[in-house]
C-alpha cells in the first residue's frame, strides 16, 4: 500500500467497527480532524482511540492527557508518536522505557517492558530479539501496515507472533492476530489470542467483545453471552456489545432479555441501519410478548402487543 492511500469515512467505520456517533465525538473533542477521507496514520490513530474508549476513560480525559503530553514532550501527535495506555484511572504514555503521566509530569519505570530476569532472552530463528519497547512499537505499526497490503498478510501474522513471543502481554498484538484468524475462520486460534488479550488486560472491553464474537461463531452461546456481559460491566455504554448481546439472547430464545439491549443500543447509536434493525427487533418483541406493567399505585396490569 502506498503512503498516499486514503480510506473513505464509510471504510473507516466498517474496518474499525465504529458507530458514527463515536467518530463524531472524537472529532468534536479535536482528537481527530473531521474528514471524508483518512490517511493510514489517521486510521492507526482512530484504532488507538477505539481501544482507549473501550476502557473506563472518557473522551474528555483523553483530550486533556493528549494536550498535557504535547506540552510536556513537544510532540505534535502523542497518539502516534508514543503509546497511550490506561495506568490506574489515568491515561499515561509509554516513552523511553518509562510510563509518563503528563498531567502530573511524573515518570515511573515500565516494568511490563522487561522480562523477568531483566535481560533480552527471546530468540527467533537463531536471532536474539530485544524487548526494547520502541522496537516493539515499530514492529506493531509495521504489522498493522502489512495487514492492508495484498499478499502480505502472512508477514503481518508472523510479526504479531514475534511481538507476542517477546511480550506475551501485548494485548493489542493478540487482538489483531486474533482478528486475522477470525477473518480466516480459524476460530480456535482466534479464541486463543482473544483469551491471551483478556488475560493480559482484564480491563480491555474490546478483547471481551471480540472473544464474545468468536464464541458466538462456535455456537457457544452461554460463553459468548458471558463475554459480552463482561465487556458491558467494563463499559456500560459499549453500543456494539449491547447489539451483539441482544442477538445472542434472541438465538437462545430469550427475547425479553434481548429487548433491554436492543433499546440500549438505539439509545446509544440512534441513527443508521443497525439502529433501524434494533428498533425493528424491539417492536417485534413488544408486539409478540405479553408484558406486565406495574402502575405507580402498585397494581399490575397486563397488556397484549
């Protein structure tokens, strides 16, 4: 793929599985420029924002941390020039082997980057590989780029696997590798990688969401429902998790449980074809179920749809 490749807005929403309201919120906050076409670097930035938003941190907090990091480091775009991670309840940036909290200007050694004996011990094909985080970050970005180059997907897979050999807790690499396997319909391998991601970062709602998807594909509905529910415990406003959980409940013939999540989805993402489908499903359930309504005075009335 050439450096001038562009992605239209619809492609970005599809590739990253983003609701349009989320992209609009990032644009309003100034985290990404509003556009109808995006560069590859902007796609990478949007992916980072998606992953951060699948945590408990708010868009406002991300904006404040990015502004502070610009002031502290002189970076033009910290989301591309460093690695943003959730550190406790705050956003920190991995840089130069340390975690930087730009709001307090405090730095802490990033122990996650070091192997247990403090030495570079991983070898592949006879070649020693350093766990230096800047190298891993560059490898990760190269793997992301390779995914979009026709005929080079195997190279991307190999690079993600190398990253995970060096740093098994690299949740983003596990997610991306799992998604490659998912798209290849290798659901066993995809599940393994998604489980690796949730083990590495139990607060990673996107990992639980993707795990739910692959379990759903394997018709393991109880496990899929549990994974979607976990994603929603972490991020109650996770619209896509509500949508897929509603589908899962319908598949096990639990329409009333599905109704709650259809209505949650339409509240969180009120426009577009998915919202129309969610409203349609909610209407069908309301039309076919006899629902008990308790009045303010404690009397119970039953109505038929």
